């Protein structure tokens, strides 16, 4: 097949937005030029890459497969650019990181410290949910991921670097605030505001209560810890969140952590990347900072 990098770039844009018009706008091309390149690409692979149903555009099976290779090629070109920077002795380079929404509270501090040490770095950060993190790892679209529960069915290298305690939170006027060693059985009488199904916090919480022989009811689901904290503060129920998400709320006296039997649920934060991935000097430096200096950086940021 005789496929050009330009065709891959155009195909990626159309596949990402599922729109010829939007891809043309982003690439500063005309829509006919984009359509022509896609037709030439389909001619090369001898398969349709998109199909239109009504007014919506969808990837075909062949399109889905080609997108994986197009993304890998794009990422390898970025890595090549970084390697050439290193060979030229430049301290400039690119670092692409994806972090779980819960980890954003401390990830920005780590990136801030890293930027102080390597001010020429072009940093790209994606704060997203677990499903997107897994997609990043599967498609190799970022250098590294910070997450709470590494995937078991993916060929990755995961290093734990920080404790991640999950705690029960309540509004300050809740009757359980101030009580010592609250039994788990009492929580069955409470309503809870939970993260969405599939989130690392939700998985860990449900596993904990199942193993303890108890169950809790969920009155409401939220897609972010900020929303959970606000809902708990408003008196809509109790919450179970990472202790790392509560720095501001606790400092301002907006929420209380309950003293519950067997809590906190102790998890860990992991730095994850594909196994066998070639780490540039910048990637290695960031990995070293996260593993060796995270606790020190977070303690200093509070002083």
C-alpha cells in the first residue's frame, strides 16, 4: 500500500470528529480536498473506511483498525522528534500525560515541579475518566498514565508511588459526625452519592463492601469528585472519596470525615505505561520524579 502521512493525518481528523467539514476546518483544507484524500486512502486499502447512516458518519471495521495504526504512527513520529531533540543536546521535548480526575488534585503539583526542572518541556495533560485512561493505554496515545487501578488484561508496567486512602465524608451537621468507630452496619441505613460505574473509586468501594458482607444504597451518581463533595455538603447523602480530593473542603470546614470501622479503604496511585515502551530522557526524568519525590513535593506544597 502507498499511504502518505498526510492521508493518515486527514483520516485521523475525520475519524476523531466523524465529520469531513470539521476535519477540513481544523486542517485548513477544503471539504472536497478532505473527501478526495479519504477516497484515495479507501482505494489503497480497497475497503470503505466510513459509512453514513442518515446524517451521521461512522467508522467501518476497517476504519477502526486503520485508526489504531494511524495513532501509533503519529505517536511514533512524536517520539522520533523527542529523540532527535535529545541527540541534539536540547532540553526541550514533549511530555503527554493522562491522569484520573481524582489524581488531578496532586498531579498538577507534580507537573509544576517537573516544569521548574525542565522549563523547555511542552507538557500535554488530559484529565479524564477511567475508560479514557484505558483507551489511552490501549492505543498508546500518551506517554504515561496516573491512575488508581492498573488494567489486568493489558501489557503494561505499573509502579505504585503514593497511598490513596478512601474515606467516608458527611456534611458537618450530620448526626454521625464526631462519633467514634461507626459500625459498617450503620452505613446501610444511609444513602450514598457515588462515582459512576466503572470508576476506580466505585470498583474499590463495591468490592470492599461485598467482601465485608454489607451493602450500601446509591441515591445518585456523579461523574466527578467535586460534584460528590458539593452534593454531600448540600445534605443529599454521604460520600466515599479519595482523601486527596478534600484539601480545600477540610481547610474551609465544609465537610467532615467520619470515623468508620475498617476505613479508610487503602488504595494506591500508580504510574502506568505500556510495557517495553521506549522512554525518552524526559519521560524517564518524570517517572523518577513521581516515584522518588511525590511525597516530598506534596508535603512542601502545604507548608
